[in-house]
């Protein structure tokens, strides 16, 4: 049995999010792009989430692959994102990437800022 399959994934990267990322990468025409999810200081609750595309992963990044796309998280952001769900939602408020984070002790109304 492969030991790697016994380790639970640190994040939940939903099919909806992975498929949207793949769609965006195809639109860019650059198969090397990876989605970086990060946490930075700021926002109305102390921390905020960010998303960006990058071609190269850093040596200390945690990488997760799903549906042919790679999600990257740096070590500082990793501690705040363990157990979080990265999803893509289409609703009345528009279409957006959403992070549902069980580590956040409070969030703001916009859903992009939190405190831990």
C-alpha cells in the first residue's frame, strides 16, 4: 500500500475550483500556470486571502494536484489554510473562488478576510 494515500490532504480543492482553474489556464494558453493561494496581512479582520497564477513552484511550497491543475501554498499561508476548502462558487453575488476555513475565528461580510 502506498503510504502517501494514508495521509489526509491538508486542503480540500473542490472539482468546481479545479475545473475553473483549468478553464482559466486554457484561456491563457500557458499549461505551466499553477494557482497560488495565500494569506496576507490586511483586510477588515486581520488576514485576507489571495489568489494568483504562477509558472514556477518554490522549493518550500506545498503542492496539490487535482484534475490536471496544481494548487500551491507557501509555508506561512499553509498554517492558516490546513483543513480549508477551496471552492469556486457561482451565485447571485457573482462567480468567485471561495475559501471555507475552519481555522478562522471570525470573518467579514465579504468572505475574503478573517482572523485566526
